[in-house]
C-alpha cells in the first residue's frame, strides 16, 4: 500500500461495495421472464444458490459464478487476494473445482497510481494460482471508483453437486470460518482496529475454502453454501427454504472475530447488515435473551466467508474433527429439523 492512499476511502459517496440487499434483489429478479428451464441446467436462479451449474456430459458439468466489489481493505495486494478468494468460494461451495478465471476491473487509471492496480492483480493472481486455476483474461474500464472481482468457471460431476437446497432433517450444520467480517471491516474504515486485528480479518478473508471443500467431499454432505453478503442467517434462510426444512442455530456456538460486539456497540454496524436483518423478518425467531446487537451480529454481511455445511448426523463429528485437524476454523453451530420448515430458530444467550 502506498503511504498516501487509503483504498477504503475511495468508494463513491461513501458506498460500502456491499451486494444489493436481498429484498431489493428479489424484487428485481421477479421481473425476469419465466422461460422453460433447459434440461441440462442443473442449478439456476430458483434457490438463490452460489453458482450456476450446467451439464456438458454425463460426467462433467460447468460451475459458473462472478463476484466483484469496492475495496474492503487498504492494502491493494490483500484486496486482490480477498476478491479472488471470495469469487472462487462459490465454486467450492457447489462441490466443484475452479479451472479458469477472468478479471473484472474498474479503476481510475488517470488519478490513481498504476502500481495500485498492478498490486491488486498480483494479489488475485497469487490466490488463483493457490487454487490451481488459470487466469485466461478479463475486462477493464476507467471508472472513478475502484472495483475488482473475478468471473470463475469450474467443473463438477453432475451427481456430486452440493446445492444449498439439499439439507435434510437431523443434519448437523458446520461453519468453517468465524463471522463478524462486515462489522470488523467497517471498524477498519473508521480507524478502530489495531494492526493485529487488521491482519486477522484479512487472513480470514484471504483464506481459500479449497481445503474445507476437499475435506467435505469425503463425507455424506447433503447441502452447502458459502456465507457472504447476506450473512450467516441470510444464507441459512436460503438453505432452509430451498430444502424445506427448519434450522436451529445455537447462538453461543457461532464463532466470531474478536471484539465484534464491542465494535458493534460503538456503531460499526454496516448498512448491509441491517438490511439483512430487516429482510429476515418473519423468517427467523430469535431467543428472547438475544439483544439487538446480538441479532445484528448474526446477520452481519460477510465478505469471503466460510462454508455452511449440512452433513448427515453420523458423519458430523468425524467431519468436524477432520476439518479442525487440517487447520480449518470449523464449528458445529446447529441442526436441520422437520419442524418449522423454511424457518430459523436461533436459541441461546448473548453472543460475542
């Protein structure tokens, strides 16, 4: 990072680079024409899954996704890594292997040092190489607000696709990264974090879900999604509704980054988090012991979060142990139930 540039201060009119809120997005998607579904389209728009899946042969299906956003950290190299890890995650969540990526760049080329863009691209390239994928090109525009992301294509066997709509009653829910990223990065923009705390949240966001995905492939996993902009409860709600099951989330078992409650109490709750909370009205019942801060924390908008895995109860303990022994920050946070299908019950006391 150059000494005079704070990338997170360059968002136009103070924008946060968050996804369009779930409620607004649903209203837009309703306007799309309802054509007949192609027989080889295995995963489309129906359940708000992490990526599209299209069958090519009996043994190969394409997994396709795209994601980009404004800077969430100040260091350009780290921003490139975060953006790459975030985009690649969708393929891992579907049980796939990323093959190729295209860079998507918007950059104020005449007003910002070109080295900043070079460092962003270098960070992404290093993370793509770590994933075993190949950069094949991209597209760039001159824009006053820097944005960066990737379009990713992967492959998966058609019978091994991990959908967010596959959870079954009695499945255990395992989360592979701590949450609280939205609150923490908002605090970063306000200068409230130490260097160690910045390093910690950056490390969480730049960690690929590759290892977690490879490990879960050995177990009887019924459903999976990655936790990103709509937050833990937002993506859990998609799983509950798509699977027609209820979910029980144990609030006190959900892992958070350090100081998330303290930072939230200081006002570092992003608009995306509050939008997630508002969108879930009627879909989530919170334990009466959970205060407003706790509820916001559980809805916190995440960038490059972990996988939420619905695994057969007989495999849950072994999967959790396998993940933890291989350095994945995994926690068992809940279960799927036959009761209250499509609804989430959050039980337990104050979090954080």
